[in-house]
C-alpha cells in the first residue's frame, strides 16, 4: 500500500448479499479503502493474472464459489511466484455435509 492510497481490498464471493454486507462494514471503519469484487474463482484468477501491477493489499476468499472453488484458487495463488505474497483471508458460509 502506498502512502495516502486507500487500502486495496479484493473480495471473491459469489453471494451478492454477503458482498453487500462486506461493503457496508467497510464503510464503518475509519480507513480509506477501495473494494473490488469478483463473483467466482475463474474471474478471480483472471483478474489477478491480468493485473500484476495492481495486486490487492489483501484478498478475502470465499472457499465455496462456482466454476473454480476458493480451494483451487488458493492453491494456484500460492504456487504462483507473482501472487504468493498476497495476504489471504479465507471464509465460507457453507456448512460441510459432515457437520450438523
């Protein structure tokens, strides 16, 4: 993050309600932020690979996304030397079938 630049956050989540709540929560904190959202794993990887000079300061990654899961994206990111340093916070609102 550059001095005086907003904190660049990338949110990868296919749930529009979760994205809305995330954006609303960001507006409540006293830090300048810039939020970019992507709705599936394929779009996430495409975005990261096509924007190597504008990588996020942090990536919030939903593990349960269509087309390419968050797990698959996490593996690809950590195996890519240009992307591996991105801090990633993983989350999911899905409950595995073996729980509950």
